[in-house]
C-alpha cells in the first residue's frame, strides 16, 4: 500500500462496486477499526519498523509514511506506543544490543 497516497474510501468502493455504508460496516466488522483508523495504524506500524531498521531522521520517516509533518507523526506515534519516536528508537535499539 502506498502510505503517502493511500486509497480513499471512495476509491475502494468504486474498485469493488460496493456502497460507502457497506464498506464502513464490513471494514469495522473485519478489522475492528474504521477505514481511516486502519490507514493511520498502518502508517504508524510502518514508521516503527523504519525507526528500528534504519537511521533515517524521524521527519524523513514521517514523510515517507504519509504524514504532512513530523509533529503529527510524533503525536500519533505517542498515542499508539505511549512514547515519542526518538525514545522508541533509542530504547528498542539499546535493548537489542
């Protein structure tokens, strides 16, 4: 999935010839999240993987996963993991060595 330009609900509905209502209902049933929450979760998970597998700046990672600025990425990351991206990287890499 292209996280910088993820598919919209409208695009998914058109591709699979389903209604917006059906997509919202079934998506929530299957994934336990609404469409937007799912996309955001994928961005954060991918960002976490990049934090651990690269030395890219947090701002570069946030852009690569589709956040308009690194502050929004950091806020969403903290809501998910309870820690800022810099600390996450430092602690996880420290614990792996």
